[in-house]
């Protein structure tokens, strides 16, 4: 699976607090914990904060939703306030992208594995070309009346975005699945009655990463993870 990653990123990992008494503590970036989301829990990460000896003094417990929203002013478990730098935000997002790819897995994509992954949307779980199971196709048949439902082509009802066609006209796109032989595969965002992808999905986390990359002059590229 391909994920957006930052190449050659080095963190300024000193924790920046608004109170001087905490200045000697640092993030333990090598001990980031990832907690999957789900119907009863939010996707989040937890970073230990350590003193000079390496002992954990408190934790930064950060919902990924806050990371996506560029929340840089946060509260730690011990009640102190902290500001994340652009580099720190990118480093954390980089790790979340890697762990999301692990959660998505490889091989046949199933409805059960999607729910188990805790990933927020089908587009976070699927990549164009992925083989999908009958239960996942059935889920999208039931969630909304299909926009297109014919032999070999299923498009989920309700547009997902808009994109320009070859004539420069803006047209709606739909989540699309196509049959290849005896299997169904995810095709991506396609125009009505087409299985050719016209737009790549970009998660809120990826958009945040690209914005901060521009500020810092970092290199962002898709890599296999």
C-alpha cells in the first residue's frame, strides 16, 4: 500500500512548554503508541514524555482528529500545556500514516477487516486495484441506493467529490467498484458509468502534512509501506 511520507525529516524533539519548570523533558518519539479508532473510540496516538534519565513523566494523548485539524496547543496528562512545532507535527503524522498502512493490511480487503482496522473511511482502507469481498460489496449496495449498479460496475450513491473532465467541465465522482473476471476490485473515484479513476483521495492528515511540508521545505512523496 502507498502512503504519503516525509523524506529526510529530523525532529526538533525538545518539548516546548508554556511553563519553564518542564523545559528539561523530551518526547520519546521512538515509543509512540497507536490506538485504532472504531465505533466506540477515537483513533489516537500516545507519546511518552521523558526526563533527562529517560524516565516517563507524563504522556501526550492526541486524537488523530486534532492532528488533522492542525491543533498545536495541547494539554498533557499532568495538566501542563505544550506547543507542537511544525517538525513535531510532521513527525507524528508520518508515524500515523505508517501505522494506518499496517492497520489497512494487504491482500483481499473485507468488510470485517475494515471495521477491525479502525480506519475512519473506506478510502483510508482501500487503494485502487484492491480486491474486495462480497460482504464489502453488499455493504455499499445497502448503505445508499447505488448511483450505478449493473453487471461488473457498482458506484455508491451520493457524490464523493467533483473533478474536471476532458472538456474542462466539473462533474461529480463516485466511489466505484468493478468486476474483473470472478473478483471485485476497488476502482477509486470515477465519473458516473465509468471505472477509470479521475481523482486521488487525499485524507485530512495528508493535506495537513503537505501544508506543513511547504512551510518547512520538506520533501513529501508516496512510498510503499
